[in-house]
C-alpha cells in the first residue's frame, strides 16, 4: 500500500477527531499547497456554516488528487503551527490512552452543556492565565481580549471556551485550577460538582460528567460511550447543572457557540431561541396576529431578527394547523441575499425548516418555481420573483403565483415606489386584492394572498417640504405594501443617538494644479469650438460633457466625441482634487491615458489600430503638461485643506477612544480607494494603529473595477474581527449590510438625501458615538444636511400623524392610492402594448467611436433573455479579442475576455463562452443604433431599443461548430 493511501486512510479514520480539534482559519494560514481560491472557499464555508462544516471542506481539499510532494507532512506541520497540537498528534499516530480519550470527550461535553452558565466569567483575567498555562496561544489571547473590548465579555468567553477544548487531554484540570486561583468560585463549583471540594488531583476531577451521572438517580446506568456525537462543537443552551445529565441522554442537536448571537436567548434551536427585546416584540405584535405592517426601526436595532421571529411563528402556526407555510424574503442586492441566509434565516430556522437563497449569481439548475416548492423559506432578489410572477401572467408553465406564498417580507421597503421592482411585485398583489373584493361581493371564493411585512430604517419623504406632501409620500408606500399600520417602537436604553458635528473648510485661495488642468480644458474646448456655460470641475459640467458626447456620436463627429471624452477625464480629476490628494488626481489622469494608449495596441505585430490626428494631439497635450502636473501634485503647500481636517478628526477619534471603530462615507469608488491608500501610506495614522480598507459596490456600472461579493465579505469580516478598524466606503455601506456598531462616522464631501443620512448616522450606534460632516464652504453640503435634518423631522411628524388617523380614514386613503396605482399601471401596460415593436431588420449598429458598420439587428441573438451576441461570419472580422486573466464563471457561461473595434480600439463588449461555444457579447452603450434611419446614442440597455431580437439557437450553432471541426 502506498504511503499516500495510508495517509489518506489515516485522515479519514480520524475525521471526527479533526472536526473536533481543528481550527480552520489558522490552519489555512500555514497550509501552502492549497491555492488561494480553495482557501477562500473553505473560509467562506466557515463564515456561513461554522468551523465544523469548514473542516470537512478542508479535509476534502487536502485529500483532493493529485497530491503534491510532501502534502501530508505539510498538513501535519500546518496543524502544529496553527496550535492544533492535539489534531497533529492524531496524524502523527500519537494516540491518547482510550480511557483518557473517553474522559477528555466527557470533559468537552460538560463544557458544551454548561457553556451558558460559564459565560459569567472575567474573561480577560482568565485569558491571561490560560495563556500562561499554554491553553491558548498568543494570537488566541489577543483576539479574545479584542473581542472582550469590542463585542463584550460574553462573546469573548465563548471564544475562550471554544479554543481551550481543542487542547490535548489535561486542559480541563488546568482550567479548573485557573477558575479556583482566580476566585471564580461558583464556576469552579459548577464544574467540580461540590461546594466543599478542594480537589487538585487531575484523576479526581477529570471526568465531571461521570460525577454528574452518579449524582442523578434517574440516570444510574447511563452509557456515555454512545452519546458522543462527532459533530459536537461548543454549544449553547440555558441548562442548570442538574439538567446536564438529562441533556446528555437526550443528545439533542444544539447550536454552535461560535454562531451564538448576544441578542438571542439561550436554549435549543426552537422558537424560544429568538428572544426579542421589549421594543422588538412591541413592533412585531400586529404581524404575529397576521396583519400587514411596516416596521420602521433605526439601523442596527434588529429589524431582521424581528423578521426571523415572525417567520418562525408564522410557519409554526401554520404547521400546527396542518397547513403549509411558504415565506419569501425579498432584498434589493445580491450581498443581502447571502447575508440574510447565513447570519439570520438559515442559522435560526434550519433545524426545523428548509431554507434556500437565490440570486442572479447563484441560480441553481432547477427553476425558481421548483425551489419555492421544495423549501419553506426562500431569500431572493426581488427581480427573480417578479420574473416568475410575470411568467404566470403570461400563462407559462413554470410561472409562480402569489397564492404559492403565505408570508412575503420586503427588506428596505422604502424602495417600494414607482418604477422600482418592489412596486412591480406588489402590483400583482394589489390587482388580486381588487379582484377579491369583487369576488366577495359576488359571494364567491376569494384567492388567498400572502401576509406582507415591510422593513426599513427610514421611509423618507421624497422631495417634500410640507407636511401634506410628506404624508402623501409615506401613505403611498403604505398603500403599495397594503400596510395596516407603521410600527416604530421606542428603543429606550438601546437608543444611542450620535453627537453631530459640522466641520467647514475654506475654499482654496491658490490652486496651481487645478489651474493647469483648466488651461488644458480650455485648449481642447477651443479646438473643437465648444462653449460650456457651467463651471469646470462641477457635476453640471460632467452632465454637459455626457450630452455633448451623445450628440457627437450620433452626428459621427469623431473629433468632437474624442475631445469631450478627454474633457470628462480632466473634469473628474478636478472633482477628485477637491476631496483627495492632488497626487491621486494626477495618478487617475495618468492611468486614463495609459489605458487609452493600451487600447490602441494589439498583441499581434501585424495589426495596427488607427490613431487619428486629434487623438495624437490630445496625447501630446497631456504629455507636454505631465511633468508640470506631477510636480505640482507633490507640492504639499497646495494640498487639499479638507484632507487636513479629515486627518485631524480621524486622529482625534483614535487618540481619545480606547477602541475606535469608524466609517468614512464618500461619494465615489475612486475617492474611497484613494482615501484608503492615503491612510495606509500616512505614517501619522500608523502611530495610532489606524488600519483602513475600502468597501465599494459590486456592480459594473462604474469605470472603477467593482469589488466581488467575496472581497466585500472579507473586508467586513476583518472589520468585525478588528483586523480593520476604519472603513472607507461608498453608499454600499449605508443600507442593509451587517456592519458592526461604530463609535464614529465621517461624511466626507458628500451630498445625500434624508434616507442616506439616517442610515449613515445609524452606523454610529455605539455609546458616545460621533457623526461628523466635513465639507468645503459653499459646496452645498451643509445646506443639504440642514434640508435632510428638516426632512427627517418632517418624516417623524408625518408618521405620527398617519398613526393617529382614524382607522376608517386611513383605510380610505390607502384604498384611493391603491386604485390610482392600479389605473396607472393599466395605462402603462396599454401604452406598452400599443407601442410598435420594430423588426430587427430595421436596426443598424455602428461603432460609437469610429462609425464602422457592425451589422444589423438580424445578426443579433439573445441568450437567456440577457446576453446579446453576434456570431455572424462578417462580424468576426471586425473585432479584436483580449483575454481576461481573471475569468468570471456562472452556471452555463464564462466571461473570459473583452472585444474591441479592430480599427479604433473602442470596447464593444465581452467574450463569453456559453456551453462550449465562444460568443462575442455586445453592450449597446458602445454603439450608435439606427432604427428606421433615426440615430440613437443614449441607449444604455438593450430593452430601451424596443426591438424583439431572435433567441439564440444553441442546437443549430453547436451543430455548425461540429461540422466546421469535422472539415478541418
């Protein structure tokens, strides 16, 4: 038998022990033969399903063939270096005596059972002693103390218990003595089993379970050997010492301590697990009685936990009545799907109900309708539900009906407005409600509708400046959600309103860096005879540039189009230099020109992309001014004063707080990344141990590369653990994401509405927290903040007025808004139905940059109702392809590169591999579209063209590809 096979069998033989004694994260740090992707998958499993499940994934990755040389020794070394010494001993064949092993199992089991009672320890003191007695390592000690400082003593105690039980046998005796020495008398007596005991011999105290067994007359002959469950980790449960033996005998499935939330009650995983605070129970009451309501609570006050509780009660109640319950949770972003699944709904409900999550990036091979049928709780993006509700309207077999759902929870429900997907979903509900009213009048059976629960931190008032308009805005949301009332709740002692501060900065007196950029912009404008009426470096100028580019593309004014594209870059640099370093603004420009030059090159030496005289001139203008701009960007005397104020405020927070944790909100991805780099490179921040990272969105709409969901999760996990203590974020951190409480939030040069302001302030929910606004005088930020405060107060008063309405008056208003909404929707559908859908043959596509004819609408085919591809022979000759070093994979396709115009380098779209067929996928924004001789240059999505393109015929293309291959 080969040594690899022997080692594989050894790992499999002791899998259960490895699951008990291995801590995944530190082992992965020392396991170098696994690639980064494999490690991330295991870490992700640990974050979502816990350490036990992740160990199985780790073992699978280690055992995966072919094995690299020395793989087994590397695995054992990783266990040892990660301080999983007991696990390493098993792999080395150093097995403990069976009796000692059995006693150690019993000791672990006792700690598992009594964990809730052991949380009342002085964790910091015990942690120090455990480190001194080598029960935990230095990293363990530092992490536990950090958790104690930031998350509280109980969370730290759970972490300490989770760590010490992984030690080799003998740990229990040491821990007992540490409890005694540190005068934890009650905990000492709890584990020893006698108030008068002064036992010090390990043999006498090493098996407390047996002592508990002997003290129980009802369990005299209990055999502990059969009760040990290989899946056991640290558990939580509210049990007395007298209950311990009974719990052992029942062998109930308990929740891992590592996932325990301090907001929940102790106990086994039934509905008692989710214990709500008084204000949470108060807002939940009407929903528990079956009413449609909106819960409006501040960020971080536990709205989702309330929703989980209502979900559990709803399902339990229907099950008790012998009925089937079906709960759908709608969210508006993909990260929220994963977050709600992992940290809330799946965790609390998985023991009693089937929970699944679905988003556009995680669609399974079965249809959404089947997923709904097979599960009790489904978390999904709203668009997916809307797509399948529309299928039922069209009479398609795999459509979904609202009658299939019994409870629908809508997260961030303030988005239930005209044009939003939430509103489209609720329109199906309102129409059926209207039909039910008619059926009831005719004394016919009505169609059951789901209960509706809306969640939000702020309903907002739109652009209202008067009470009546604010009331109307909120009532329209209530009508869309068919809510009988709004529940706000009084947080009482749990409310932590941050101290708000305004920091205003005088405008720059001298700005030579900006002056050079403006001089360049004037030269470019004069060359193509453009005369903007708005100020350079403003948002209005950017809008003007966009309009000019669209008009130039339509008129095939190539020189004008390329000039305004460069003007936009310079304008972006002017905007950036007002909030970040001049060197960052310069690097932005430099990178833009490098990328543009790169787009004009092609790896094949025999191909030359045409560079026009105008483009050469623009490149020369930048090159001629490049050195001057770089020199000015390094001159600190002209640096942005806002940055000085930002630095001053950050350092103040970190120098005056014991454990500072904060978020800087800024407008764009570019600013967030640049500010994060500035903090990392500034030695003054290092002196105060400021550890920053940026958090930006995952959408592709920006010119800046987005973060992946995995990257976002990694940053947030490091923020929770304390590895990062300052986030620099765009609006992605305002809404929904589970971010730990911060003790300061800085809004940096950013205009928002009242909803965003409330959500940003809600992140500063720790005690004695601060909310700081830093802006240039005259920038409009302070005025906007004043308006937001006014609208925030207006919203509060409007909600109070609505809640005070007579029930009949409220219902009449709601019904009026619902009838109006249904009529408006009907008119939109009539208009859409009557609007003529043009034939693809009347469509022509031309390159947006150089005007090259690309093809007609007959050449375009659609894959999965999303991807517009052109597989014509003629089209193949028109583009060049550049491979992507980091391809993105989905269920049936992979994005493995980009395509660009062969003549000018203008990007056209992506290169997609669909079920083995290479397909160039076009983005309509990169083309001028001509429909019946009328040109359009402002399309951003294909559905804006109102053209019904033909569906992609996979069988036909696969057959043609096979024939081509056969003839080669």
